C-alpha cells in the first residue's frame, strides 16, 4: 500500500497519533495529530529510532547454542552470536520447535510472552505468536497483567467486573461537571495519561481537571510525590504503602460519626457488618480510628478526621491509581477504596463514587465505542496449563512446584522452550538477579524484537522484527472514537521482517502454513479485519467507507457513549441489573475469598503490614523507600535511546529523585552518580534533588535498559539504573499472585569509583559460525 516513503505518513503509537516525516529510511521528525489536546512528550523518542545502532539487523543464534545444542546455560547474557541467513535460521528454529513438541509436548513451551509490543490490531506481536503456537498444538500461557495483577483477580469477586472499571468508568465530562471533591490515592499523574494500550488519539485529562477546578472542584492528592498531580491540589504524603490504613481511618470517622450511607450499604452491598466489626475493633480489639491510622501513616489525627468529614459533606470521587495494587497485599487498596466510596453512598451517581486508574492510563474517563474492534483471531489453545504472569521466575526455577491462585492449587509446568515476542522481562519483571538464574534453566529461548534488548541478549534465537513504522496496520481501541490507518513510514530496516512473516515461514516449515495464514498476505488480513468491523458499524446504521477510501482518508470517527457514570445501571436497578458477584451486590465481605483461608488476603479489606515499608524491621538496614514508577520520558523500556529519554538522564544514568535533606545527609549533590542498593542487588543512577519527593522516599522510574557491569554475574550491579535489580518478585498474595514491583526499600550512597560506560544499546559480539553457515559481520 505504501510506496512513497518520503511523504508524511500518519501513524499511531501507544502514546499518541502523529505524522512522521522521513528520509533515507529513517523517521526524521514527528508532528502530533492536530486533534490531540495534550500530546505525549514521548513522541519525541521516535525520530532516529528506526535505524538506531541497537537494531537487530539479521537473524542470530547464540554461539553456545549452536555449539552445544539446546540445554540449560549460564552463558545466556554473556555469549556472542552468529548471524544466519533467513532460510538456515528458520530451518534450525522449526527443527527445535518440532523437537520440543515431539519430546516434551506443547505444555513445555512457555508462550506467555507478556509485553506491550507496538500498537496496531494486526501486527500485534503477542497475538501473532499465540496464533502461531496454537496452530502447532498450543503452549503454556500466562494470565493477568503486570499493570493490574491484583485488581484483575479481586475486582471480579468484589464488583463482578474488571474491564468495566476502566472502559465504562465515569467520564471526565461528568467529573468536570458534577464532582466537588476528588480524593486521589496516587494522585492523577499526567505523565501516565499520555499512554494507552493500542494507541489513543486525544489526551483530555489536563483540560478536564482545569474545567473541574474552574467550577470550584477541589483535589486532594495522596502520594509520596507532590507532582503526581499537575496544577492546584492539596498534597498529603502518608508513609508509602499505608493507604489502606489511611482509608480505614477515614472510614472509622464516617462510621463512628454516623456519616456513612446505611441505606446504600444495605441495599447495594453485602458484608458491611462483618467489615464494621473489624473497622471499629469489635472483632480484633483494635479500633481503626484516626489515632491508629496516624501512627501508621504519619499524618496528623485531625487531618484524617477533617478529610473524612469533608468527604461526607461533598460530592466526592475516591480514586485509586493502579500503582497502589502493584505492591505486597495490593488487593487491599482498591477493595478498601470501593468500600470507602460505598460508605459515602455515591457509587452510581454523577460525579461521586469510585475510580480506578485516572492518571494511570489515558482510558479511564474516556467514552467507549459501542462496537467490537477488528480482531486477529488467536485460535484455540489446547493446552490448559497457565501461570500468573508475574510467576515467570518461580515457574522456571521450580518445575512441578505447587502454588495457590484464586482459590485453586496449581502446579508449575516443566518449561523447555521459552518463546517471547513483543515484551521485555528485563523491563517488567522484578529481582533481575533471580530472573537471570531462571532464564539459565530452559533448553531454548526464542525472542522476536526489533532491538538488541537485554532479553534478546539472553536469547538463543533472536528474530529481527520490524517496528510498526515499517508496516501498515489498523489502530483503534475500545475508548477512542477514531479508527486509524497506520501507514508505513519507512522501508524495512536491514534483514528485519514482520513477526507475521517470520511466523508464517515457521508455520510453512512445520506444515501448518494454511492454518496460520488462511492464505492471506498482511494486506489481505487488514482488508479482512476491516471488513468485519465495517459490518458491525454498518449494522448500526452508519455509512462506513470501504477499505480503499478509508485508507486514503486515514481515519474514521465513530460515535461514542458519552456521559457515563460507573455502575449507574446497577444503582438504578440493583435487582434487575445486579453485579456479577455471588450476592449480585458490592462484596465488602466476600465469603468466597474468606473461604480460601489466605492469610495474605482475608475476607474483607484489611490493613496488612507490607514487607517493603518504612515502618517495618527492614527499614533499619534500608532506610529509603524506593518508588519504582512509570517513566515520564518514555513508555517502559521502549525507545530508551530516544531524544526525550536521553535528555532526562544524568551522566548517562537514569535519574533518581530524592529529597534534598536525604541527599545532604549522604553527601550527595545534584548531578552526582549514586549507588542504589539493598540485599537483592544494586544499580547506579544520577541524583536529582527535589523537594517534590517526600522525606525518606526516592523515586527511580522503570525503563533504563539493564546494563550489568559484569555480564557473567547474574547479581552484577546495573550501571544504568534499572530499578528491577532492587525489587522483590514476591507476589501480591495467594489470591492474585500479582506483581509487586512498585516499592522496594533501599539505601543510597555516593558513587566514588570510575563511572562505567553505558553499553546497553551496543550490538553484541558476533562470530563466524563454527558450522560454517554464518558470515561475519563485525561487532
Ligand atoms: N519495578 C517495576 N516494574 C514494573 C512496573 C512497575 O510499576 N515497577 N510496571 C509494570 C507494568 S505496569 C508493565 S505493563 C510492564 C511493561 O513491560 P513490557 O511491556 O515488557 O515493556 P516494554 O518496554 O513495553 O516491552 C515491549 C517490547 O516489545 C518490543 N516491540 C515493539 N514493537 C514490536 C513488534 O512489532 N514486534 C516485536 N516482536 N517486538 C516489538 C519493544 O522493542 C520492547 O522490547 O512493566 C512492569 N514492570
Ligand atoms: N509516561 C508513561 N506513562 C505510562 C507508562 C509508561 O511507561 N510511561 N506505562 C503505562 C502502564 S503499562 C501502566 S499499567 C500505567 C501504570 O499506572 P500507575 O501504576 O498508576 O503508574 P505509576 O507511575 O507507576 O504510579 C503512579 C503514582 O503512584 C504513586 N505511588 C506509588 N506508591 C504509592 C503509595 O504507596 N501510595 C500512594 N498514595 N501513592 C503511591 C507514585 O508516586 C506514582 O507516581 O501507566 C501507563 N502510563
Ligand atoms: Mo502496565
């Protein structure tokens, strides 16, 4: 479809819609779409990214794998590679897949392959890989996400849904018009709203909050960082990880002063009485009053009491960012947030109630489209085995081991081959030292990525993928009015190929080409998927253009369901439109969860002392609370080498922000390189002093490419500033087994040694293949 590559091309990233200008096969500039009210600065990482020196140019196999064949290896991450021709590479990889399936069965393939890849409905790397693996008999899959590990399991049990909390959330319009008080646990970080999985054509959060304030709305931001909200707000900074204690203190005031809505609790909820016994201390002798909450959170008693009364007196929206559930015991904060909102009685009414993820992703607050999205069907996976996504290291280190999950007792499979496309566990997983020991175990690791990421360096087969800028695709998401033509902006780089093409070649070699491709080229798939979607929209009476006209126009605007209030239908008719919970109501006490008997997730929201927090014993050794949050300058680890991300670095390291007082007592000045450490690992980072960070807190975002000083040592210090060498891969609880990467206790010291170079973006070493197949390309 694309021929004239130097003409400006419309495209879509997870962080927004833009037009790309290119020359000589490289994107040279990007212009945000005119319709976007508040474009993400991360767009600035795109120019220069297609021909960046970290691209994978040709198919490559790890030297040790070629020499020794499949098997566990401690050399992963510290070996050289041999570049092969495509046909030799596909032969070898297809043979290895066949061997594993024949010898060990499909369960031995881990295809969980978590990760964001790029936007686009067809060339979605995970969907492509899952469909391919399904055509060869299936794979062990992963469930849930790093984003919402705890929420994804507990919310269906509490309010009968997960996705509706975001996709049918109370709209920004309604908040701007009706809400008087927003009490935001985790703030409403504008930096995060730039992003939306699958793309987004507009960013309304900033303007909506401006309208809300202009109408007299007040915002209370509860967060360790003052800048978790842009613009005027009252800032409360409890000890990190103590939000549930604060919410209980607020709830105590409502209950003890009769400010709670007993009608709402009786009609729409179940189990409030059981919870109240705990809240008031009847069941355990400990009243969760503001004095109790004050000791744990560090906030004054009268501040807590006054806030509760203010909340009862106004149309109040309680919001909880996703970060609050990415910690040990992470199920509790969203559950307690809903309980607090239920006590206030506003759930289902305009401008009041509960919100989860305002300021986490762009989607909450946006109007949904009433049609299904065009879908690339992944097929059926005959293998039933699954693991919670954040259990990847446990699975690889403990085959046959038992674990609990959501009321079930399950077993880790014995994985022989790991197949990953479009994700980076060196970005997303915790305790990288342990992850590296886990990745030494399988017999073969296959990674598709456009770049030599740390995961690619730990692979045996590295499949060079195109970036989305090198192909045509369709973009649309469930809360965006635009269906967008993503137009190829530049020719394919070097020997890179679309994941669809490489998987089609593998499918052909394995004799299942027709099942995988259904005889369609990529362009024919786009037309096919568009046609299906067009049918849905036309059935609703809208004249959607045919594909060619759509492609020329570039986008199609759908109607949206505006002015939603979360759970309004349930509020209007709790009997006719019950929630999909056992009681049909909001479960403040869940008999099912209670019945599982999990000490780390009891039957009602409970304050559970975290492992990584300043009030616990570990803080004697590691007295700073590290917040490992989402990076402002990019999406995850993607385009870490881009201009905006690089401009944020300090002496080439990821910036770590700390309070000037905590820096001074350690002899650290602005711009110094520091060593951040605990008993799990250490990294270097660049000091930024900022009183927007609470005392005792340090903030180091995720996303710096893991760069070990000694690649041979799994415990090596990372010289670049990847916080996941410090975080624990302990899970949220036995209920959800979610990721807990947001918090870690650490200490920080001035780094006085020589500052090592950053090598993360360099090519690995290549050698000529011993079997004589490969050609040398130099390093
Ligand atoms: N400590 C800590 N850790 C965290 C978090 C935290 O709060 N704290 N947050 C977690 C969260 S919420 C998430 S979602 C995860 C994110 O973790 P990931 O989603 O794994 O991170 P990304 O950097 O987006 O990885 C995507 C990879 O896909 C590649 N890619 C892009 N396009 C294509 C393509 O077309 N084909 C192929 N084959 N590859 C492609 C990119 O180059 C990149 O390497 O991280 C989690 N990790
Ligand atoms: N720019 C950018 N935006 C992104 C992403 C990105 O990589 N870059 N990633 C996207 C993805 S995949 C996801 S899932 C979302 C994640 O959305 P979130 O998980 O909500 O985002 P974070 O930035 O990790 O955390 C939000 C804020 O919560 C605060 N916080 C941390 N711990 C606590 C605590 O104990 N109590 C309180 N009250 N506040 C706390 C931190 O100060 C932090 O800035 O972000 C999305 N948006
Ligand atoms: Mo996420």
